[in-house]
């Protein structure tokens, strides 16, 4: 399909996806508030939780952590230290 130069053939191939979306747009004319509610619920998963899980799965073995592009700084004993450093930094910064 990607190699063809026929615009008509490309349009026909895209119709099975376009038509249901078009009908959904007609069925839900007030989709803005629905989209905002779904976005508010899912943004934390797509921005924070899914990347964190992917990072933990990628670097779960010691060999993967040794071959990582970003190495552990010398003053930290493990990658578990940054949350504790941040946890101590935040209350100190808030009080000053």
C-alpha cells in the first residue's frame, strides 16, 4: 500500500479507520470535556508511571546497569539514593 502512487487506492485503504472515527465525532459532539477528564486521569500514567516501569524493566539486571549510558555518580552508592536525596532536599528548600 505504501508503494502505490494511486491517491484513490490510498483513500480507499484509509476508509476503514476514518469512517468509525468520523461517526464517533458525530456521536460525541461534546468530546472536549470527555477528553479533558480522560487526559487528566491518564497523564500521570503516560508521563510518570509507564516510563518509570520501562526504566526499571530495562535496567533490572546488574549487567544492564553496568552497560548503561548514564553512569552512577561517584558520591552515590546505588541508584536508590536519588529519591532519598530529593526527599531530604525538598523539606529543607520549603522551609527556607
